[in-house]
């Protein structure tokens, strides 16, 4: 056989082997890890591994689902998983790693770093002092001044230059609010505030005469500043207000998680609901209110709802009574208590899971857990609140929302 023939056969053999390998590789790509089935499998596997670390966070998306039927399906599917993950120590891994990162990165002293205020498992001397029976707060009240937009034209000519900013810092001057100068509101609170703030956004619709900014932290409250330090967060956030963009009022919802025992710096356990506990709790509540009112002319304090569980509801109504009593110590024009129970009293005084306004379909007021408002419920409540705002402030036009 000639040398040329041998070379030809060898080349043909190599081409055939190459074609065979290409065919095998093509089949592997179709049926192997790059196939749709394999991609789906790895997505499911990744979710299965991630879910134990999420805990209660897995339930949060339900508040953004508008359709009640889909919301119920999602809640039914996730509730058992949330229950299991919350009881597992795995759910604490992410907060522990987060706090370790903050300390390592030197962010613990940077007040603008929001995650700093989630100090789970950290109980430093400053936070401990906040729980002391003596009521020592350790906070320095500062007032960065008030909006320059209120200077000059906001005062009669005979008062210009005679009234200091300090005298006016908590005075709501008669500004006519519009899209050009909206009423600026700061909503803050626990997980209930998510549905309330979202409901406010829906209720406002295209109304740009009211602008809101919200911050909600699940499981937070007037208690447990070791978990979320609201006083420090509020001081930093309100001190960062800029002239022309200051809040005209704040809206607070806190207390759903507050009925629990507390420890003093001396290691004494104060049992929830006792006179000693209530004395310290009142001081803690007032410390929060004072910080807000030092920088914002008015604070709307939303009351707690009636919940489905009789035992839990008894605790909530006790806290409601304490909050009402605390509010009586303040100027009613600066601290305004809003009873959310009172906004649905026409439907009954007990637990109300759904309502049916005249000429409207049924509205789910409370979620399936019997505790948290739905976004639809938040929208209904906030329509009444918007009407209250139109009574308290001047607007270019007033369209009744209900």
C-alpha cells in the first residue's frame, strides 16, 4: 500500500472518530447537565438548600400579592416551612454572619449603616442601660433646625427676625400643600407597618400632594433595642433631613411584639404586665416619642388592632391602654393617637377579619394569621387617615377618598 493511500485512510479514520465524539458530546449536552430538566433540578436544589436559612423572610412576599386567592395559596404552602425553619438554629446563621461582617469591616460605629441596628445577640452597655429601672436614656437631644422654606414668607413681617428657629422647630406653619410642596410623612414601625404603608400608597393613587417614606422592621418594638435600636435609628435618620425635604409629620406603629419579660442591668427579670415592668416600659416608650418629636412637628401614633387569639388580644389591649395613658402626657396637637379599632367599629367591636363597605365587595382586613393587616385592609384604613390629614393640613384641593 502506498504512503499516500495510508495517509488518506488515516485521515478518514480520524474524521470518523471526530464525528463520533461530536455526536456523543451533542447528546450529552442535550441530555446532561445543560438540559432544561437539569437546569430546573439545580434551581430546585438551590432553593431547597437556601430555604432553611430564610426563616420568617420566606413569608414576607405574601404582602406584595394582590389577589387574595394567590395570597392564600402562597401562605398555605409557606406556613409549614416557616414554622420549621424558625425553630431551627440554621435561621440564625445569616444574622450571625452579618454581625460578624459588620464588626470585621469596622461598620459598627457608622450610624448610617442600617444593618448596624440589627444587633441580634449583642447586648452592650449602652443598650443595657436603656433597660435600667432608673430610666437613664443616654441620648443627647439635638435639633438640626427647620426648613429654610418656612423662613421669610412663612411669617408675618412684624415677626420676621424676632422669632428664632428654636421657637418654631415644633410648629406646623400654615403651608398649603400641593404636588409642588407635598406633605412629607415618615412611616415607621414593625411588620404591621408594611401593609399600612403599602395601603397608604394604594389609597393615595395619583395624589402627589402627600409623599411618604417608610421603614418597617419585623419583630421590632419599643422593647428589645438589642434586636433593633429604633431610638438610635430615628436619631440618625431624622438628623439627616435636608432643608426643603424635612418630614412634616411621622406615623408610628409599634407594640405588637412588646408583651414580654425584660431584664434590667442588675440582672432582675421584670415580668410583663406587672407594675414594675409597666413603669420601665412607659419610660422606654416616651424615649422613642421624644426623639421623634424633637425633629418632627407632629407624630401620628397608630393604635393596636383586635387580633383573633383571645389570649394575645388581651395583651394587645393592655398595651393599647398603656399607650393611651402615655399619649395623655403630651400635647394632643403634637402627638395624635389614631385608633385603628375605631375606624372599623361600625362592623363590630370584636375581632374583624373582613369588612364589606356599602356598595363594595368584601375586603379582607386581617391576614390568615389573625394578626397582620392585609394590604387591602391597610388601604381601607389609610383612606380614613388621609381624610384626617386633610382636616389637619391645608391642601390646594380636597377630594374625599371614601
